[in-house]
DNA sequence: AGTCTGATGTAGCCCAGGCTACATTGAGCG
DNA sequence: CGCTCAATGTAGCCTGGGCTACATCAGACT
């Protein structure tokens, strides 16, 4: 039942997961900004504060770091827009999210739970696993 | 293709994911300690340092927090053992890990990648999704 | 006994992601 | 014109998870 080995490979995996965590926030932000731009035509600090349920200060600081990474930029009107890199990331992110949700739904998971689980999982799936999920969806 | 709504529910999900992250380390530690105890009969700071590839200081601090949460306890000989709560968590954790790996393998994901992805995903799956995966495995 | 080495622990630093409390700024309105 | 209020920004603090550098401490081996 157990079979897992306490190997040195665990260290590499552990590091990979930590790195993924540091990317999650950036992905969540570009995804949210992309959605806000589509729905409301603008993405401001206050909007994002509402989305994530954190203080406006946390939003500002997060945006600063994400701006430094070249994913978003300020507009003249005080809002935020996505750079090309940001747009690409938002698109991939949204597609991946959709895929994971559809996959979970096809397994019989309820809609709300599929959304919630996808939110957590989506940053930890390799291209290989995503392809496998896609193939599975197409094969049914 | 998009369809996602920037709802207030996003805030709740976001918070849930953050909480999961704070639990991940604890789960990883009890899981590793469980495996070490099985394989070597002891779990010391140095062993865990090797497992996770971090400094012994990080291990000590993590263990301190985990000890405060009642998951592990010091042995007379200087090592660590699992409390009943810790044992239960380690067991669930290991079973869940196994399940996720088997599930990914059954989708056709390669063994190494399944291991790696499971490591990241396993902390973000609800009981409902895990059940769905189990059902899927049994139905084939 | 003395020394050397591995394991453990402490002090103190960094960064990210939270927070509250306090400024500033600008738009709308009486 | 001036007031108010919402949005934004700054200062400064907390926690968790990293780190290096420096102390112990115990056992092994001359």
C-alpha cells in the first residue's frame, strides 16, 4: 500500500512544487485581470481586491511584483492592462482551467467542487498530464 | 472558451487555496517521517534535510511548528515520532498520494511525471474528486 | 585525555503575502 | 467654492519558509 521511497528525487519534486507556488499568484492575477477586462473593460486595484478578497494593499504589492515580471502594465487612466506576455499567460491559464474543470465534471464531480478543485490543482499539472486529460475527454 | 465569471466566490476559493498551502508542509513532513520510520526506523533532522533538500535550520523550524500542531513528538533518543493524529494524517496522505498516482498512470501519464504531478496536486483535491477518481479506477 | 566530526540548535537576515492605520488625490455635489 | 468619499498609495508590522554563520554537544578514534 505504501511503496513510496524516501529518495533524493523527493527534494527535486519538493523544490518544483515550491516554485509552482511562487508562480500561482501571478497566474491568478493575470487570469483575473483578463476576465475583468473582458467583462468590465477595466481592471483596477479595487476590482481585484473584490476578486481575491484581500486588502487593497496586498493587491498593490502583488501588482508591483507582477509588473516587474513584465506581465501587466499601468494604463494612462490608472488601471492595469496585460502585456503580450501577460495576455499569453492569461490565455493559457484560462484554457487550462477550463480543461481541468471539464475533466473533473466528466468524472462526475459536481460543478462547484470542480471549480474549487481546479483552482488549486491547475498550477501543478505538467503538459503531459494536461494532454492526457484532453485525450481522455476526446475519447469518450 | 472563457466563460469564467469574476464572482465573489472567487475570493472564497482563493482563500481556500491559501489555506491548503499552509497545510501542505505539515502533510509532506508527516508523510516523510512516516516513510522514514518504516524504512529506517528513525526520523531525525538530518534525514529530513536529505528528503526535502533544505537546510537543517528550515527542518528544525518546520518541525517546531508541526510539533505545536500536535502532529509529531520528540523521542527520548532525539528523533521524531508521529502522534496518533500525525499517524492518521500520514496514512491518509500516503493513500491519497497513491490514489492520485495510480489515477494519473491510468490516464497514460508516465511514471515519473505522475509522481511529480501528484506531489503538487494531492493537497488540492476534495473528498468528492478523490472519490470520483477512485470510482473511475474501479470502473475500468 | 584531547581532538575531530556529525547532529542539533540559535541568531539574525531575506522575500512573499497577509494586515491596519494613516496620507493623498480626484470627482462629484450641495 | 469647498466638502466628502472612494480609490490609491505609504509605513510598518506579522507569519511562514528559505538561508548563512556561529555555538553546542556527544561519540569515535587516536
